[in-house]
């Protein structure tokens, strides 16, 4: 694959851009890779699985030889449950650091698993911090693991993963990371973070399609996970052991999705790997956020916490603004945005990832401008109460 193959091309005629944190807009090459059928037990597909696992380990930097990659069928939430159920022993306890829907979902997962956990809920505006983690771990020596959400996509907040991992390690706890929407665009190097395990998904920053996620874990943690799992199909140790022995997935794999993902991995490398992919997404964010602010929109988060993955905006206070109408008008103009996922204020989200560049983001801003005019919205400014709430909670 050449650098030319990584150039952004428009979606197929009539296909909108997905301004979402995955599924996202994929390249034509990724789509084309799904046009062939593969035998799940065939040697060619086993080689594809091995290449995929090796390619993902290449993204975690020096120290990767102590780790292995285990793909798991299903969505990202399947992988989070698989990680928690496999690497936390039945008598373990997890500190769940939440500042949005996905941290809270992890806590709900722990409830379903029937395993001990301590939830820290920071709300929608702020990240957990290292000093808080230090105090909690000092007060509760029963905690064995700390779960960090790398990028909380319900708000778009990028959490200080290094600071949090340092606090966990200082207390002798193991680190688990949900990097579902950040891995592949934001560094997550094992030599620095020394996590026991992390999870991500095929349809995020690598720009593949939905169908599987993957666990990257220390080999000694994989070995120690035998017998921990609550589930037959979500047992990471069993999946790993079977793949190591046979090269095959235990149950029917998403063959077409794997083929597409290998093509996506090649494009990721051609773009410059994690650094190159992250730089494009950051530029997408900067251009789009500045354009939206010029229209009067306000971001939910302070500048320092904005991720290059997805950005949350307050809905305008203007009584003529209606999100459903805004959504449909943006879709007619070729852009599918994301509704908000907050409980405190009305909001919506605009993703920065996928086969899009800054030129596309300028078109997004123009579409938002024209939609506001069509709706008769005079100002995109949010309610004063929303800004006051942000100021109060951030204090």
C-alpha cells in the first residue's frame, strides 16, 4: 500500500459521512476487502488472524514482547466484559473511574459479574485525577485493579491515563484500560503505562468495520486468568489458549471483518501509525471546533480535556432550535452526527475520526451554518444555565 492509498476520498454516492466515534466512515479499500469469502479453519485465514494479532502488538511500542493480542467476537462492550471477567479474580476488587456513560457501564458490568468494585463518578465535565486515586487506594486496601477509560466518548473527554496509572501502580494495583475509541490514534505504550490488559475495537481509530474487539494483555496475566471467567464465550484465557494451540478462533469468527481490518491496518501504517493518524484527527478537531465556535456553539469541555475523537457541544438556547430537525437537516447535507449522552444538559456530539480530513470538517461547519439559517436560529449560544453548570462543576 502506498501513501496515495491513504488519501481521503468521499463516501459512495448517497452515503453520508458518519461523524460518530465508530462505526465510522471507512475507505473504499476496506469495503472492497469484504467482497471475498474466507474459510474460518483454512490456513489462509489462520495466517490472517496471526498477522492481525502481530500488527496490533506493533502499536504498543517497546515491551510488546511480554504481551499478546486476543481478538474477541462482538462489540466493544463484549471486550470490556471479557477483560473484567477474565483478569479480575473472583475475590478481586476494581476501582472503576467513571466520568460518563462508558465508565458507568463498566460499573454495571461489575454488578452483573457479582464482583466487588468501588465506583468514582466524576460526572460529565471532569476527569478523575491521580491524587484522588491515591487517597481511595490508601483507604481501601482490598482494591486490586484500577479501570481507566482512556477517552470517554459520551462527553469526548480525554482522561489523564498516565497520571492515573502511576497512582495505581504506586499502590500496588494492576491497571486495566478501556481504550475503545482512542487506541490507534493516541499513544498507549506499555513501557510507560505497564497495564495488565487493555481493550479496543475494530471499528474505531484503526478504521475497520464492526464485528470484533481485541484484548492486549501481558502473557503472564493471560496465563493467570485461567478459571476466572464467568462466561464460556467471553473467556479471554480460553480464546488465547485455543488460538495459540490451533491458530483458530474458538467459535465462528467474523471473517470478512478481519479481512477488512487487515486492510485498515495497512492504511494505518502508511499514514504514519499512531502519530500520523492522531495528527489528522487532531487537525479535524481543531478546524471543526473553531468553526463551530465561530457560529456561536460552545463545547461542553474546557480546552485542555478535548479529545481528537469526538466533541460534545451544548444545544443552542434559541427556541427555534430542535435537535431532531437539526439532525435530519445535517443528514440531508451528507453528515450524520451523534445525539448527546448527558443527563445534565441538552447536547450533541460531532466525531473527528474515520475517513475525513480538515476539508470535510469545513464542510461540516458550513452544513451546520446553513442548517441554523434554515431553521431560523438566530444564535447558537447555549442556555446561560448550562454554562453556569459547567463553571460550577469545573471549579
